[in-house]
C-alpha cells in the first residue's frame, strides 16, 4: 500500500500537470481567437510598407533592400511571374506553397497565411516556420511584378529569450517539485507521529507526548488527541477502581455470610447468638441485593434501553410521601426537617425520579450530624423545576465534589465503609437526571454540610 506521503506527492504532481495542460489549451485557444488575427494584421501592414517603399524607390537594389529587411528579424520569399525565386533571411523549414497562391498574389491579392494557417491543438501557428504561414503581398519594382511573402524570424527574435524562458521553466518545475516534497513532509510528519502515538495508546500506554506549537488544524488535532488520551487514562483508572470496589463490596458480605454460617453450624452457640447471627446474615444479603439492583439499574441507564415510562405526575406529592416513609429515621437521629413543597406537575418517569429523591434524602440522613437539620424545597421558574436538598452533615472537599458522581467513589473511604452503602447512589442519581434532560449541582464544604440542586424541565 502506498503511503500518504507518496499519494500526496503523486496527487500534487498530477494537479500541476493537469493545470499546465488546461492552461496551455486555454492559452492556445486565446492565441487563435485574439493574437493570431492581430499578428496577421500587424505583419500585413509591415509587408505592405515594404512593398510600397520598393515601388517608390525604383533606383534601389531590390535584393539588397530585402536582405537588409531580413537582417532586422524577418524571413522573406520573393517570386516573379516567371517563377524565379529568392529567399532572404533564415531558411523556411517547409517551402511548399500552392502555385495558385503565388498567382493570386501576383495578380494583386493579399495572402493571409498567418490568419488561415491550420489550427492544431498543441502547435500554434506562431512557431510554425513554414512558407504557408506568411503574409503575401504584391510588389512592383522597375515595372516588374513580384509576389513577396514575409513572416517574423522567430528564431532571430527569441533566440536568446527562448533559452532564458527554458531555464526559467526548468527551474520553476524543479523548485516546485522540491517545495512539494518539503511541504508534504511537513504535512505528513505530524500524522506519522500521531499514528505512532495511536499505536502506543492502543498498547495501553496513556503517557503519550505530542509536543507541538502549531496553531493550525494539525495542532488542534494533537490537542484533541491528548485530551482523549487523558480521558481514556482516567476511564481506565476508574475501571480498575470500579472492579476493585465492586470486588470488595461483593466479597465482604459473602465472607461475613460464610463466617456466620459456619458459626451457626456449631452446637455450642446459644439461641440469642443464633438470632444475632441470622440477623447479620440477612443484613448482608440485603446489602448484596441492593448492590445487585443498583448495578442492574446502572447497566440499563447506560444502555438507554427505553426504561423511561414518562407520564404527568405531582412531584410535590411524591416527595411528601417519601418524607413520611423516612420520618422514623429522621426522628431516630434527632434531625430537624423543614420543607416547602408545593404541588407541581411535571412530565417524567415517577419510578426513576423517586429513586433520585430517595438517594438524596437517605444520604442527607445518613451523613448528617446528630441533632442536625435537613431542608427540602421546590421552586418552579418558567419551564424548569428546581428541587433542593440542604443538610448540615459532614460535607465534602472540593476534590470530592468533582468526583462525587463517579461509580463507587466515596469521599472518605475509612469513614464511609462503616456506613451501609454501595457508592453507586449518586452515580444513579446523575444518570437519571441526565436522562430527563436535567442537571444536578452540588455545593459542599467540609463539616458545614452539602446542598444538592436538581433542575428538571416541566415538560
């Protein structure tokens, strides 16, 4: 397979050749339409002036006069009525000329050979050194009739110039090819570098270095690639952390269940101990069940399996009902709850949104301080509903706030492992809110509490 470098050179060279061919064809057409008639007219005027001067000066030697004319850049052919021929200046490459043409000129007609020279695609008449490509005029000298045929001596007029033009053309082509090679290398080299970086990234090396100061599209591509590499590295770290966390969260209750099951198999334990062990086992089973349900819900949200069942419902009544269900937990911890929850009807999935309120309220209770407070209020602004949960709990650092919606992330692992939870709740909350085209905002300070603000469209 040809490399992009070779392809670029071939395509660029082809474009140059194609442009040259089209430019030549257009110039050739312009010559035939505009320049050739002008040349014919100009050379006809010159030929007539030569004939007039010869006719008006019968004492001059016609041969010497025409020889002098040829030395200033003309090719001449002189023929009389008897067929005597004389050539002056550079020899014609093709001396063929119909006898009828000579007769017509001898009879006083003008021969426009330059104007009527055959049109050929790649050879313009301007360079055709042929007797047919001339201007023919009648000439009288000392009472004798002649036919004079004249054309510019291209070799004489452009002798040095055509070498100069040839060198210019050769150097222009050579320099163009050289610049194409250099420019192609300049353009392709960063792509080759990016290819190596891509292969390195595919092998799991996320520490790719693409140092570039370019501000063009290639530079932007480098920056986008580096951002992608950093995100992939972050996702890989999150994946490893996810596996580690879920392995711990599954292994820990299973180990407890196994240990307490072995204890239950002993005959020496009392009835009270058995009741306690069974209670612990049931608690661990509930923990595993909750983890499994949350993982399944997350998987469904990730796949977007049309789990949304939207309908109009009263969000105020839903949250009030949830508060009643948690009243015992609020009272048990001695928390003060205040709320302002008007009746607002929105379009959404009641089941999924109840999961959101359940997670936020349970967290506000779970991570609150004894005798703390919780505030819940709903506000409708235009087509958006704002649901706010404020607590006076443990709070979080700014670093924790940035990562709070990551799966299995816990702000303080040593502190929260003792509290029942999976680390998936807020990740589920974020996914559900996004699924409803909403947004979630967190404000929190350590030891001062947290504020969660949910924005949802009414329709």
